[in-house]
């Protein structure tokens, strides 16, 4: 990939620039907890975005997206927003840096990536983080890493129409090889946890489906959580988010909230607890407990939060039948991947059975991605 980028950069812009990269991410556990002030547990992966960048001394940005074979030029004022959706990520990062007082000017870039699109590994956060990190580095802006993550998040909100949490950008910026990260989405405190599962592999099975109700359904679930938190707050004023609530406090408002809202809240309160249980288990190298919690999360996302789908439930069932240690839907749901913790000795049998039986039922095989926990945003030598 680096050679292809360098060749195209030379053709378009002449003299070579500097290389930067950032990562896609997985989330081991802690789904739909971020907007409830809870914990998430992501790690950066060995798939991401790579860019060659050189300052051009103009007030114009010239970018070529190698994977899309598309070239765009734009200025740095608000009215210069490009039409292409991919270019808005780069433009948005520039604008968010300028809004924060960062002095930047034009640059040339060629970028490419190997994050599977639509698999829930956040290629967009990898793109934002690559350019935010690079521009901070090249212009000597001294922006702290949390602010770089927020620049990516604000780009999604203000230029791409996605009201996301901070997890994806956080993982992409802060990723560290061989470590997962527990992020407290209420306080923004984080901690690295070594992740070296001896005798196990982490693998994603991509259903290659995305059901279209995702965004409206996501908003409805968010409203459910806020409704229940508000109801609990009347009895317990300290409850700012569902993360602050206890199951017995939820029980107190069972007759006040709808059955559906109750179910959504039940999942979230249990999921917040599960993340902490997984952290404790990892400190003891207890991967069997980690796996059990993953299955519990899948059950909760499928039956209580209702964001799974037939394809993902099928892959989860196959994992159980094959004796896989842990399996669950990863990401927002309604399609995408399952993340699976598999003993080395069962790996080949599991992949063969999951691939064949899924293809027989749904007419196409799932894609298989082995996961290596890697570094986040960085300058490449």
C-alpha cells in the first residue's frame, strides 16, 4: 500500500511527502454504553488508513483517494466544503482544527486504506485520525490527543451528519499494540489492559449485510435510555446517565416506563457491569469468563436491545455449537460482524463450519478477518 501511495503521489505532486497512518478498531465488549455514560473496551487493529502528505504553500488542499480513484481540491473556508462524502472527512478535520485556533494552510495528499467498509471497524475514524494527527504534527500545533479525537468526532457531527460518540476516534488515536483500552465515557478516564490471549485467536465474521433501519432504530433506543434515566432520577437525583443506575432502581420505575423502555435500560445497566467484569477477568487471564460475558452481551443485544438480526444470531449459534469461547454482535447492530474469541485448536473447524453453513442458508459466505491489536495514529518512518 505504501508503494502504491508513493507512486501516485510522485505522479501527481512530484517531490515526496511524509507518511502517517491510523487504525480501525474493534470493541471487545461495551456496546450502546457510550451515549449512556458507561464504559467501552476497544482496541486499535492492524487495518487502517495510510496517507502521504506534504505542505504545498497554498491555501488549497489537493487530495487523491487511491481506493476510489478520485481527486478533489478544496479551500479552507466554510463555504469550500466539497461535494464528495469521503472528502468531507478531510475537509471537516481541517475546519475543526481552524475553529480551535490552529493555523494551517494547504497541503497535498494521497491516501488509501485496508479497513473493510461496512464491517463496523470504523474506517471513517481512521481517516479522520490520520489527518488530524498528521496536521498537528506537520504544523507543530501541539494539540493533545483527546482533542485530536474530539476533532474527529466533531467532523462526524458537523460535516458528515453522524451524531456519534467518542469511542471510535479515541481508539484510533490512543491505540497501543497488544493492549485494549477501557474508556469511561462519562469522565473520559482511560486505562490500558494487556491483551495477549495465549491459545486463543480473535476473529471477526462479517455477515456482509446491513439492514437499513439502523439510524432511526438507534435514535429510538437512545430516547428509551434517556426516558428511563429521567424516570429513575426522580427517585435518585444522582443518576445523570443510565450508567449511574442500579437494577433495583430500574425495578422501582417498572410501572412508570413502557415495557420496551424497561427492556432497553435492563440491557444497558447489565452491559455496563459486564465491561467491568471483563476487565477483572483479563487481569487474571481468565478468558473463559471473558467469553461468557460476550455471549451474555449477544443475548442482551438480540433479545433486550433488539439490534441483532437473523444473520448475526445464526453466526452466534454456530459459534456456540462449535464450542467457541465467546461470540457476539459487534458495533451498533442490524448487520456487520460478530467478534469471536476462539481456542486455537477449534479455529479451523469453526471457520469452515461457519462459512459453509452461512453460505448454504443466506446464499453468500461471510468474510473472515483475523484481528491483531495494534498501534493507533502515528508517523511512519
